[in-house]
């Protein structure tokens, strides 16, 4: 124990506190208050394969809560084995982001949740009406919607499915040792992890990856210094479907300045949510870190720097909330429930 | 309260005790003792999608423990969206059956578990070696195999995957009010349910559906009185894939006497495991009961008889074991883990 290491730990802590924040218990949304019954209902819907046309795909199929909220495949497989164009980001801590999806095209988790249900290559439901029909046909759900939306004259409606799932997602926070550190316990990180944190800040990563989710606070171009695909394409697996160049946020805004711009992703649980980048092209965290330094900062990191940063990133692997992992027993269908279609 | 209803309740209980048995806590197998660590490992493997070629299908995909161990679709969808020929039976209480699969082609749950992993239309793994390679590439699994099979010089082998999953399945017992009844509490069933039980016995159902699982004790021809499909085909959904006549156990033994012979299925949780029969052709329990009386016993049941039997069958819906529903957090892959293939 030396005064200088004490001083530098405190310095580091103060610097970190300026850039990051400990996770809240719940990511609140005043427009959709998180209540116990809404969370209960949202969790059931999250796990319920009947929200898909085939009755075999649920949110949990692509965002497996037991695997840190992802499917660990390059790009997701959906209805009729359609292979989508992007990697599935984790739902853990996602509610904290400024917007949802890699290109930020949904405002919040409430709006986002309605997308995949109707997406023909995800859950494949043909219409909103059919989704509502499924839920209305199951008396246990009707009861829960009434309780979750007591002031709503028509509680079982499409938008409320999004609100219930969104409320559940707002509870999916995964605090880690880094939060203990931010809360003042400088011994919560090892020496190496602290060195990694220092490098993460000094090299410039924290300029983009910051806030409570260590990311999710802004949109930035992937490829600040050179086209991103020059670095990532050597990694694209031979077995992967032909990955195309992704215009990113340009597809949403049609603004040329948004070409190749993506939401800066959260780095919470990043060691568990391989493969990396919007196209799932890179499997090793070390490689992803090197590519970031190169494409975003024009820097070649030393092996030691990469190792330290990766050690720090691993300290962001958090505790998964126990309740989310307790699978809810789902109520049976009835004669009125539309039959699965393949 | 009348002496005669008391006497008849006791009679019914005694009759029932001769035909059925309460569920054991665990379905033991002396050749594969159920230990805590084996069950823990087996549960992880049961939920792990990496046992499939695509890394998106696990046992739980088709035998959803939150939906009473089934997928509630006519016939299951597997690797590359292949649609199989048979309905997925529940894994709950299955370890008690004399054999596994509709046609009994696997001896026990240990042997059974190895089938779907290599089945090209289920989990689609190309070889045993690849499955073992996946498991060996994940250090947490290697540790658990060592602990679960301490006397084995080569613990991480294909057969032991079956043993671990099998041990887990041996804990999947779902006691219901009917077990309370069998244990002597004649008030555990309502009047109607008791009338249904009486009818179930007197009409002849219990001649085939008996033992602790209310089924699973013998093989019998489906269609004792007339070809089964004459009764079931009107129910085959238009949307379903063309269902073919299924030879049943003949396919296993090549013995003509086994044509259209199937294992008599367990009726535990039957109200939850729709659709019914090996082809999943019938969605309503009432219809399945009527078809059974007709095809197996040559009888046309009255509406009252059907209603009572269904009430009794609903009393077989049991309590799902809490631990099984706590999804295990799965360890990450490593560089050595084979990548998913679609
Ligand atoms: Ca990823
Ligand atoms: Ca069934």
C-alpha cells in the first residue's frame, strides 16, 4: 500500500465518476411506470412463443436471458429460418439507451418491442389484430392486462403489449463489480482491471462508450478513420451468409451525414455477448477492441493495452436478475386462440 | 355427508389404488443414479442451444418446461425449419415410461436424449464427435462432467451427455391433486372429478392408461375397433403439413402385429399438452376422449361422460418443479467452440 497508488486510485475513481454511472435498480420511464403486475405480465409475454406466427419463437429465442440476453450467432434466425441482416444486441440494460436498435429507429423499449412481433423475418405475425386476438383468447392474460392497465378502457391492445414487455425490460439491470467501484470501493477492481479502465479512458474509448450502460448515449460513425468493413471483413466467417455493407442510421434519417452511423453500443456484459459489431462478424473481444482503436481512433494498441482493456471489460459482466431467469408457467390456449402457421 | 357416499369414495379410492400409483419424487434408474451435480449439469445441457448445429435449438425449444414440457404445435419444427412427422410428447414424468418415443424405440431417457441431438430434422448435429467437441471446449462443462462422473476416466463423452440429461429428466415429476387422492385424501378431488375417475375406470380407459403416469406402461394398437385415421383425419388441420399414416411400432420391430401400435401415452398434464395423438391432429381434449372411446373401445360416450372424464383428466395437471423452471446461466463459448452453422 503506497500513498501514490491510493492517490491514483482516487483520481481514477473521480475520473470514472465523471464519465460513467452506477446502474439504477430500474430504468424508469414516467410514461410507463414500472409496476409489479406489469412486469409479471411483460415477463410472461417475453417468454411466450404464441406472440409469433409459428408459435415457436419468443423474444427469449433471440435474446436468451440465460445467455446474457443474446443468441450468440452472427445474425439472428427468425420465422421460416429467415436469416436477418444484423446481430441481436442484448436486452439487459438496453432500456437505458437513448434509442433502440443499432440504427436507433425505435424511441424506447416500449416502441421497440412491437417491431419484432410483426417483422416477417422475426416473429412473423401478419397483423396487430392477430396478436391481440391471441392474447384476448387467453383469460389469464385478459385478467393481467386489466390489472396492469387499470385506467385503460381497452386494456388488451397492441400498444399495451409493448408497454408490458418494456416494463419488464426496464428491470433487466445487471450490476457488476464496476458499480461497486463507482460507488467508492476502489478495491472492487483488480490492479489489472484498473489499468484497463485507465487505458480505456486515456486512449479515448470512453469518449463514446460512457454513461450508466458504458455506451448507448450517442450515435457515431463506425469507421471514423477508415471504412469499417476494411477492418471487419477479414473476420466475416466463410459460413456466414453474405454480409452486406450496412448504411446504419442513414436508412432511418436519409441524411447523408448518417451514413455508417450506429448507436454506440453498451459494453455491459460484453465478454458474454459475442460475436461483435452490428453484423456479428468478429468473435474475439481482443479483435473487437483492436478494430475499435483502429477504425475509431486511428490507433494501434499494444498487446498489453488490449489485455488490460479486455480485463476491464470483463469486470462489466454483471449479476443477472434472479427473477428474470425464473421462467413463468404460461397459461394454456383456448379454442379461440389462432392456430400456429408454419 | 352420507354413509353411502363415504363408502363409494372409499371403494373408488381402493379401485384407483389398484390401477394407479402416486408419483415418486424421482424416477430412479440404478444404472444412472440421480445426483445433485448430475442434475445440475443435465439441466444446463437441456437448456443449452449449443447442442444443436445452428446454436439456436435446445431440448427446451420443443419441450418447453414453461408449457408443461411441449411445444403445443401439431408436429415439431427443427433444424432449417424442417417439419417433423410426430407430435412432441412432454418430458414431464416421461422417465417413468417403459420406453421412450411414440413407438418405444429408445429404452430409457438416457438413451433417448442422444437421438434428437444427431437427428438432422431436430438439432442437426453432424456427428457425436462434434457434440463432444462443443462440450469439451467449455471449461465449466468439463469441470461439471468430472464431478458428475467421478469414476469415469473419460467423463466428457457422448453417452454421459445422455446420462446427465436423463438424470435431470428423472426429477421432472409433477404431482397433482390426484396424488393426494391416491394417498388417501378422498376430498382432494371434487364430486365431478370423482365421477369422471369412476367413468374412466368403468368405461375401460384405465385398462390401458394406468400406473403412476396414468399411461406409459404398455404398447397398444391405435384403432382397436376401426382404423384410427378414419376418426382423426377429419381433424387434421388444413394448415398442417400433409400428415401421413404412421405405422407406429411396426417401424421398429418390422413385426406385422405391431402395425399401428403405439406406446399408450401418459395422461398427466394432458389438458396442457394439446394438440393430441402422435400426429397432433386433434386440439380439443373432449374430441380426443370421444375418439379414444370410439377407436379403442367401440363406444360412443354421452356428453356427460365426456365432461366428467375431462374434469378428472384436468385434475392430473400437476405442480411443475420449481427448480426446473429456474433457467441456468450458461457458461460462455471459447475460441475452441465450433461456430454455429445454418
Ligand atoms: Ca453481439
Ligand atoms: Ca401433445
